[in-house]
C-alpha cells in the first residue's frame, strides 16, 4: 500500500469503524480495518491514524507498539467532517456508513477518504 488512493481507503475504513461505535472509546487495531495485515500494512495504518490525529479528526488515549490504539474516538472536527461530506445519494458520510453496517466496498471506503481529504483541504484553505 503506497498510493494516496490506498491511504484514502484506510481513512474511510477507520472512520467507518469509529462512526459505527458512536462516541464510545474503542481499541482500534490494524486488523480491525485491514485484511492481510503485515508489517507494511501496520505501518500504513499507524501513519494514517497519525495523520487523522494531527488533522484533529480522531483522538486516542494511547498508542501501543503493536500499532494499535486505545481509546480511539472521533473528535468534534471529525464528526463535522463525516456529517458534511456526502456521496451516493446520502446526505452524509455517516448515513452512508450506517446504512451498510456490514461493510462497504473498497471503492466506497476510498471515496470516503478522498472526501475527507478534500474537506480537510477546504478547512485549511478557509483558515488562511
């Protein structure tokens, strides 16, 4: 996993997992959102989580050496992002995720990540 599209998919999968758990803190591990987890996938998961944390969309209480996070949850900015972005006829990313709690397609997760990246870019532009 090296492309930006791969990262968008991981963003979408992480946010979907957090959306479905509401504001309850949870342990989040690479294998909760990715298949065939190896050391490269674990590093990618950690890099995406750190990006989400640095952008203020996600918070956590601790990060463990195995790449898992304890106490992960959406922030207010994260909630605003998943409520604002929409595709596939839904009014929000949250509604799209909640409509298919068994999971979305890889393409749909990628679209979620791409929308979030665009929204964060828009937040940055409006702050200047």
